[in-house]
């Protein structure tokens, strides 16, 4: 199990927000934390602590400069997502990203668009692609949600679909959308499912808030899945000590 840190960017600043509140015109975005530090500060911290595979997520427009700054600060140590497509992906790889993360570009109009996925592979190579299967439950099944998590796709997340999609990427990232950013505990059922279904490096995000949660996560997964923690960390305004998480996961 690796700890995969995150740098979430909103309006050019490092923030922690409740992701499920994005994308609605008539709702305000719920912000858990706004940092006075820039993206380079966090990228350098993760570099010094030897943490790889962390993700820089651009939440909306106006974040490109901050994302590039983080990637330049920690070349090949961070992944980048948010608005990635086949025309801009190479720019971020050239700027230092180890991988680009995609959801909405390849899940187009509510369905997996293989033509777009193949175009992205041609642009940067499968070895540089992380597919984000952020999902919610509907009628007892997990479905990928797109467009800032506002729209259900018809792509069911299960053992068969993960086996298929793994052929076209290097890693998977899965946000448990209904608990992400809420410090309410992990989505244990999804964690168990992903442990059984995945065969390539996979990072789970959503709800982990304590060392007890981390211990339970490690027990459930047998160390197979990686984990990211955002709002719960003290470096992002939470109560969980970043150093304790680094130490626990390094063991």
C-alpha cells in the first residue's frame, strides 16, 4: 500500500473541496480548506518525502499555471488530471507529469468512447495514462460519473469492465464520489470490490480520515490498493497528521 498525496487546484489555489458540489450552477462549492501555500510548496514536500504517484487535479479553469508549477517542481513524481484530452495531454507529460488522468474525455455523452481513448493512447502512450473510474451507486451497482460527477454514465464498474479497461491504461484511480471530501469514513464495500477486481496499480480516494481508517483499509485490501487522503490531513486543515500517514504507509 502506497500513500498517494494530492494537490487539488481550484481558481488557481490549492484547496480541498467537497467534489460532489462542483458543476452545479445553482449551488455553491463547499470548500474545506484554502491554502496560503502554492502548488510548488506541496510538490516539493512530497518530493522530499519520496512520495510518488500523487495527483494534481485541476478543478475547472484557471489552474493550468499552478499545475505546471507543481509538475516542474517534482518531475515524474506527480500525475495530472482535470480537462485532459488528446490535444493537451502531451503538454503535461512534457512539463513533468508521469501520467495524465482522464474521465470525462473518454466517457463522452454518457458512454465509453473508444475512439477518444485510442486517440489519447496515440498522443502519450498507454504507459502514461491513468483512467479515473470515479463512481456512485445506482440500483445496487457502481457506475462511472462524469462532468464534475454530475452525470451518470452507462459504464458499470465491475470485475468484467475493469478487466477490459485495464488493457488501455497503466493505472486506475477511483474516487468514491458520495464520501469524497466529507471525512465520513471510506466506502468499504467499494474498497472490497476493487480489491477483488483490479490487477494493475489502483488508488482509492474518499473518506479516509484517521489512522484507524488506514489500518482497516490495509486489512481489507491486504495492501493491494493505494490510498489518497485530502481534507482529513493537517496540511489541508484536518486533524490527521501528514507525517503519521507517511510513516504508517512506508511500513
